[in-house]
């Protein structure tokens, strides 16, 4: 009986020891799990902050890209509108040009005036300043673009003096100073000197502002105001 009791005590002791070992192992595992959980929580917390920071950066980049896209869209809309306006302007200019070709024989781009003597020799070149003291004949020259090429036309000229009065003579056509014939109209851009008006004596014109107008039928094709000093 005592042997059996000893065996029972031994077995109980062994079982107790095993239980103690198991408890220690369980406690160790629990400790490890706790440490792991804490470490994992810290890692997840840090990872969450990193993710949030990355998300904020991504949102900023997306916002910046959206602004760039909107800016490009605005520029594209502006460019499209500009191109549309240019197309409309080109169409209108072409229509006006076609209309001019049907109505006008020429397009006068500019008028220049020279001071010339009785033989047509220039004293002051075209477009240069003219001294009233040396003025003789004021001779205009037109630069024109021929529209009705080959046509023969008559241009009427009006010269207004320094008081704004129309200069006329005994042979002047009604309402004009004189007339000039263009025979024929040349193609492309050309220059054509017209007859001058004045006298053989120097100082024929007084200082002041004068004006030349070039007319075809009832339309003024071009005018120029100029000053004699």
C-alpha cells in the first residue's frame, strides 16, 4: 500500500511538474504574443501614418494635375475660339475682296506727293517734306493693286488748299480739280504718277496743310493730308 501511495505521490508530483512546465510555456507564449501584438500595433500605427502621409501627397499631386488639366482645357478652348475668329475674319476678308473686285477697278494702298518743276523733274522726292518757299507743282503718285486688269479708267482728283477750299481752274471737271487717265490697269502692285497742280513760280503754295483725294466715279479710293512748311 505504501508503495502504491509513493507511486501515486510520484505521479502527482510529475503531473504537477508537467503542469508547471506547461504553465510556464503558456505564460511565455502569451508573453510573446503580447509583445508581438504590441510590436505589431506599433508597426501598424507607424505604417498607418506612412500610408496617410502617402495618401495626402497623392491627393496633392492629383489636385495639381487637375489644375494643369483645367488650365490646358482653358488654353485649348481659347485657342479654338481664336482659330474660329481667324477663320471668320479670313472668310470676311475674302468676301470683301471679291466684292471689291466686282465693284472697284483698283485698290489704292497709298498716295505720296512730290514737289516738281514744269518739266516734271522732282525738287522734293515723293513722300519727302516740301518747303512752301520752293513749291511749284504738287504731283501725287499712287501705289495701287490692280483688280480689273487691262481696264482703262479715268480718275478724278481733288486738291484742297491750306484753307480747306477745293482748288479748281477753268478746265476743271465739276466738283474736282482735274482728271487723269489710267490706260490700262496693271496687274499686282504698281505705282502711277498723276498730273500735278501748281505753277512755274517758286513759292506757289503757302505754308499749311493740304489734302489730295483720288476718286473713281462716285467713290473716293484714297486721300492724303500733307503739310508744306
